[in-house]
């Protein structure tokens, strides 16, 4: 059973996703700093699917719900059958992730406490799974294979924390009627799984769309519907060879990796780099995001794992040395996709602040990629990884 579930997550597609993310970002930046910027803006912001639901909202609110659905299923699989299935297995990456969340938040708060920018506190806490795993595969011949599961487990827990914060901290005033309807949908989904043992993918997807709609209208951020739907989807097979979770991942993983994530990057990294986006005007935002990701993530991961290992709260896997943990902490400072998404939610309605945050994230992610690559090469030459 465990082996069957472990086969579900063939993450070798991540390097391709990373390349597409980079290309999408470069193209978006080029277009938005050229005479064709108006085409980009009209396409994403002035093209409406229904009423005031623009194409940009469709990408960020609906398509990203699919992204979070798959992330939720991955988290669920790891908790039930994988690297997070026992306290012994989960404690080290979970504590690493907690440190990687708390320290960036502290650094951002230090620079932005008592300012109107404090809502961006969650921007530097996330790890981009696509980019981080892309870096791993790029340098895999130099790295200890055990790094892969530690990095993936840490990133998965990071995503869970980010999803929960997006669904709670950044939700507007809740409409109780629609929230109750959303709970009814979730109840029907869970009953279908646990009582009637329904395995139909269509059943869960139709109810999932209803769940998304009511969550969207309730004032809670609609992407939380993805993680709620993942909770109710069967991860064990009742009558068929594979579980419903397996089939949903099979049907949507390539679409998510090759379409949704690059499209999200393309629609959210289009920043006009001009005098209107002067970083000097917002030093606290820049320092909070840049140092939060670049210093806070590695510092938090190293500090929390070392102290927890020292006092016996968790135990470092014997196949990993502290240099490997440090390499993972550097790679984890690549926030990119999740950080951009949180900035959209945190500074909603303020295009200038969103633009500033995007630039900060791009700069910090680029710095993290360069530092991670240099450290991997250097440590390999010194034969300490």
C-alpha cells in the first residue's frame, strides 16, 4: 500500500516547470516594459469571464484552487503513507518548516511593525516547490539523495501553513449563509467518501466546484476550497485498482505543472520597472521580504532543527549531515510562486504595493538561486556533501 502511494508523486516534471516559470517571468517582464503593455493589461484585467470576474481573477482564484487541491492531496498522501506518516518521520522536517516560517515573519515584522505594510507578513514565509525541486534535480548528481525527501517534506508543510494563513488571515468579512452552504458541500463530499464509498472523480469535481463557489461568495479566500476538497477525497481504493486521489493527480498534475503554474507566473510577474516603482520609497517592504526570505528562512530552519535535535525533540536523519540541512535551508528560501500569490492577497487593491512586492520577490528568488547553486558547487568540491 505504501509503495503504491509513493509512486504517485513523480516529481521529475519539476525541472521543466522551473524552466517554464523562468520563461513566463521573463516574457511578462519584457511585455510590461514594452509598448505592448496595454495588451497584457487588457487581456488579464479587462477581460471578464462573468460580471466582474476577470481573467486575472480566474487564474488567481479558480486555477490556483486546482494547484492547492493537488498540494492538499500531496500533503494528505505524505501524512497518511509517506514522510509525514509518523512523529519520528515528520518531526524533523515539520520543525524545520516551523522555523522557516517564524524567522521570516519576525524579520518582516521587525521592519514593518506599526506600518500599513504589516499585512505582508506572510509573503516571505513560503517555499516554492517547483523551483526548489528544480534546483535539486539540476544539481542532483552532486547531492545526497536523502536531501530530496527532506526538501519535499519541508516544502509541503510550508505550503500547508501558507494555505491555512491565506484562508484565514487574508479572508474578508465572512458571509455566514454561504459559509454554511460550503460546509454542507464539504459534508456531502465526506459522506460520499466514508459512508457510500463513492470513487467517481466526476462526483468529487462537481461538488468541488460548488464548494469553491460558496467559499468564494463567503468571503474566505476561494483557494482554501482546494485543500478542503482534498480532505474529503478518498486516498485508498475501495473497488478500483487505484484511489480517486491517484486518478485526480494523474489527470491534473501535468496540467497544473505545465499550464497553471507558468500561467500564474506570467499573469502575476508583469511589472513595469519605472520610476513609479521606486524601491527606495518602500525600504521596509524590500528589507522585510528580501531579508525574510534570504536570511530568515535559512536561519530559522538551521536554528530550529539544531536546537530540537540538541534537546531531543526531534532527531536529524542519520543519512543527512548538517551541511545537507544547510543546503536545503538555502534552497527553501526561493519563495517565488507562493510568495507572489500571497502578495496579491496581502496587498489586494493596491497595485503599487503589489508591484513592489513582486520585484522584491524576484530579486530575492534570483539571489537565492545563485547562492544555492554556488554553495552546492563549493561544498561538493570540498567533499562535505
